[in-house]
C-alpha cells in the first residue's frame, strides 16, 4: 500500500491587520517531497503521526507538500494560489497512491474564500476523483462546513485542548485509510451545527471535558468510528463560524446523525457554562501577589499569537512593571527592533527603548523602558511540550531584559509560549519564580500545569479577547449565542 501526505495549516484571525503572505508560511514551513517525511518522523504532530503510522504498518509514505504559518490575518490571494498549486503539484508528483491523508486546520480564510479547507479538498477531488480514500485531520477550532463533509471521506478532529493528541489523530488517519483500502470501512459522516460560539475552553476542565466524555461514550458504540466536538474559531468573521459536532460511522448514516445530534444537544444544554470570569491584568496580579505557593502562572489570553494576535501587546507587562514585583518574569513580547538593539549594545548594557505596541493600537501603547541587558540568544530550541514535542523553534535574536523587578524576554518571531524552553534558554528557571507571565490562551497548560501552583487568566483589549461583544462581526450568520438571544 502507498499513501501520500500533505499539510496546509493556518488559523485565520480575520480581525487582524497583518495579511498572511507566503513569507509568513516560509518562516515556519514550506516543504516538499521526502523533506516532509524526514522533518516530521518522530515529531508529535499530525504529519508525525501519519509518517510513523505508515512506517509501522509497512505502508510506503510519500510527502507531497507541507506549509504552515502562525495565525494572522486573511491569506492573500497570491499566497493561496501558490499553496494550491504546490499541493496539487505535489500530489500529482507522488504518482499512483492508494490513499491521501491531509493535515488541515479548519479555520483558514483567504481573500475571496471563506472556507480554505473546503476549497482545498474540493480541488484535490477535482484532480484525483472520488474513488481514492481522502482522510483529513483538523484542529478542534475548525469552523466545519458542509463542503468539507461532502468532499472528504473522513474528517478527524483533535479531542484535546491543549492539542496534545495531534499525533494520535495522524496515526488514526493512516489506520482508517488502510481500512478503507482493504474494504473493511465504508465511512459515513454527519455534521450537527449549533448557533453558538464559545470562548477558548480547555478540555481537562468542565464543561468541555463533559462534552468530550459524551463523545467518547459514542465512540464505544459498535459502528462508530469517531465523534468530535469542534469548538470553532470565534475570531474568524465568516457566515459558517460556530460550534459543530462531526460523527463518523462505518456505513451507517443514521447512526452518525444520532451521535452528532446527541452531542450537540449536550453542548447546547451547557452553553451558559462556557462563560468565563474575566479578570483584568491588575486584578490577576493582585491575586498572584497574595498567593502563598509558587510559581503562579498568569496567561494573557487577549494577546495570544496562537490565535492571530501581534504578540506585542503591552497591557499585562505594563501592569507588572508598575506592581512593585520581585521574582517575576514575562515571556515573551515580540519586538525585533528592541531585540536587535539589545544585541547591538551587548550583555551588561543598560538600554532605553520603546517596547511593544508597534503592530496596532488595540493591544496597548509602547512602553518607554530603561532596562539592563542580562542575556542574549539566537532564540532556537527544541519543543518539550507534549504538544509538538521534538519540533525545532527559531525565534531569532532574543534578549532577557531586567527592569522594575521583572525579567522580560523579547524575541524576533512571534509565537505563543508552549513550554519553559524559551525561559531556560535565557537562564530562567520558572520553578524558582513567584510569578511567571506569558502570552497564550490554553496550549501553555500542557507544560505549565504540572509545574505551577496556580494559573490565572487575564484579559484586556485584543484580537483574542474573551469579550466577543467587542468584535464588529459583519458576516456571521445571526442570531448566535451569546451575542444574541437564541432558541433552538
């Protein structure tokens, strides 16, 4: 048996003023052929699971094309055209294969294309036809459309947030492809759509945990292949935005419908439980200062680069600098200008800079700062988080500054913080600090929950704020809860 694998991964925040270009993809991955297989073998991500599963099963695996970019604004038409051309060319170059496994996101938007994934899958189908099995892995923040359901044989969503099970979904994709090829699986899918958007909700806590339990119960039923709760991505202003449930069965369309609708009903009954208590940076810091155990991790959910924000927001850092802290660190703020200036001046220098707040006016003004340059690095390390473990990260020129009792990390490439590696790289042992602040909504929990005494989420104006009412949705199908009163 022979399969081809490919990836086009982007979570699009349509409210961002930073268009997603080919250069932003190339910053993370733009790979072809055997390079894909070699880069992902043994890595805990979707493609890594596909590669390992194929090799474990004696299946020949061929790489077509892989591109991923950090979340940002709408993908430019030129970039979309290049992605599509590379994807189709790579699949064609693979020659005769028995199945196709695609790693996509589910919340991609390009200029003129609301449903990036549906458009890509349909284009692949137009090239290869409908006889060949096509399995797609997706992020649970996908806004799942009917076109995705129609064009793919199987959609597999991750169940966990943080997404520590991407690798397992990759393994499963190949297993199911093999079953389709040998004739033991004839998949049937059903999508249940809800007029609902939910905030970022970790799946080891209720109510998301409870919904997953309902999904798992259905997955134990004979004939049910998969049942996934897709939270949707609330920062994508498209008509199809919202929560969905996708059930996959073995040749039983009615069973797929019953499973998906049952889970959807459970979500709707718990819709009010998804609302979160929102704290300001100042309120969060007051709680952290009063804590007796450490470290206390404060996550700035409103400026989460993993959701398409600029990563240079200043609200939390400004509050920290004014709070008379000791044993506190902040990792990290995106500001290549300040990082380059610190590298120019060198370790031991005292510099005066305007830090952050350079991308837009929403996430706070730049901070006028006088700081000591403690350490300089190249920003490169290997991910240790269960999410993506083994993958290399390159954040460019990076610096550890010290000011007002706070160790501040500044890097030249924006990402959310997944693990403690960026801190360790600059000589900071987070377990020895009372307050550890970072930019992320939930993914940091995979690494930081086991080592933290407490986690405090703070919110402020930003492109991933929990306050959905602050967004000017223009294209979203209404009514939708909690923006509107909805009866279902």
